[in-house]
C-alpha cells in the first residue's frame, strides 16, 4: 500500500499529527485515500479538509486555530498561553474580525469576540501551545487592554496578570499605554499601574 505510506510520510513530517486535503492533493495523492485512512481509524476528520492522526495527543489549541484560521487567541486564553495565568480556560477565547461568521463556531468550545478590522490585526504574535505547536495569540500588552475593556473578566485573573506584568523585566509600559490609548482603556490601565508600580 504505497499510497498510504505516502500519506503517512506527510503525517510523520507533521509534529502536530495534522494533515490537510490540500497537502494530500499537492503530493499528487487522490483525496479518496484520506477516506480509506478514516475508514481504517488511522485518522479522523476534524473539520473541512482537516484530518488528525489517531496516534497523536490531540492539541485543541492548534486544531481549533487550523479549523478557524481567522481566529486569534485572546483574553484569558491568551494569558494562559503567554504564561500569565495558571488557570486552564474552560472555554477558549478567540477574536475574529467583525463581519466574520461561521455557523459551526456555535458548536465549538469557543467564546467568540469580534473587533473592528483596525483592532484585529495589531499585537498578533506566535506562541507555543502546551503541546508545543505554534498558534497565533495577541501579545501581552494587547491582551491586558482587551481584558480591561470588557466587563465580563474574572477580577482575580486580571489582577494577578497585572501584578505579574508590573513585576516583569519584559514589561513595556510605553507600549501598554500606547495600546491602552488606542483601545480606549487608558484610565483603567493607569489606575492599575499607579497601584502596582
């Protein structure tokens, strides 16, 4: 079964155990071979054109972002991924541009935030998921501003993250205040910083 090995080769070269139908087609393999592997329980379909090996530890952070490529991890989920919260999120928070709509999002374990396009792109960095896969997340300064913007954040998580930030050698107060002004939360940020610094 030479073709199965070729798909397996693609799977083996993927540290996440994820393969897409696009990759299979690019390798010159007919997509029906994916269905054979699904039938044999070697892989399963996670989303449209997205397949996962049954022999790897599933990385929800990575898989959800592969499925919803416009989603950027934000708020408490970003704090967790950036090491500023020890609390594993019960629901993953992802931010999408306003106007983006995907009906299947409602069935996922995702808390959806939407922002205007000008505030969607800035502050995006890459971070590692707990399984070591690369995911897109907002940087710390943008995340702190985002959680202060809403009224639904957990005050303990926010206070703890702000304290850690104030004591961090990597803190960039100038950047934080610039973001805070842009996102209209400067008074809130200043209140925290006055107490903590």
